[in-house]
C-alpha cells in the first residue's frame, strides 16, 4: 500500500452525499473522489468543492481500478443501499482498493441508530466482506475509536488481502 503521507493517499468517499467527509479529507491533504447516486446531493458537493472529483454512480455498479488506499462509507451508507445490492456494492468497493487498502464503514445496527428499520447485521456484513477478500482488522463503537460494545453502532475497518 502506497502511504507516504496524506498527499500521496487516495480516498474514495462512497455514498458521499453532499461531500462533507471528502471535503474535510481534501482539506487535510488527501486526494479524494466522491461517489453518490443522488444528483442533487452531488450538486451541493460540486458547489462546495468544485476542484474535487464527484461521480454520479450506484455503488453496486461501480467499476474499480484498484487505485484507492482507502474507501470510506460513513453515515449509514451500507444499510441504506437498495436491498439485495449490498454484496455487489461491497465487491465493487473492494475492487476499488489497492492490495492492502482499507474499507472503513460506519453504520447503525438498530432502530435508534438508523433512519430506516435495520436491514443487516454485522455477521452478514462481515461475510460479504470476507467473500470479496477483506479481513476485519478493527471494530469500534464510534468514529473516535471507542471500543465496540455491540450497542447499536459499528465502525468497521477491513483490509483488502489480495
């Protein structure tokens, strides 16, 4: 994995919405690309950061080029995918990673942490990741690395092993 400092690391913000995460990471010196299916949200992202690459695409149909060091899917992206497309989306996100790259996701596991009824559990999510060549490295309860307590929200870090 090519990580010699922020400016040399490429990050894909999957399900980027209005670009909040990608914009902040770009401010910190990372090369970011945002992808989302919602044209209106991407319009806002483009207005806020016209120099960033924004792609309108369905994550399940995304074609990867194995050139990202990190793919981040924050804000309940995975459980908000169209039902039945989740394994294809995980496969596409894995394909976007360089060997050794990381997929970092954060999503709610119960009604208190999701805007819709829960659709997946961690065991199912981990199986999808494993079948695409990802290995779980860490799991936290928050984005600031609070230890995972199985209390409704999970931030998972998986590494591409091939």
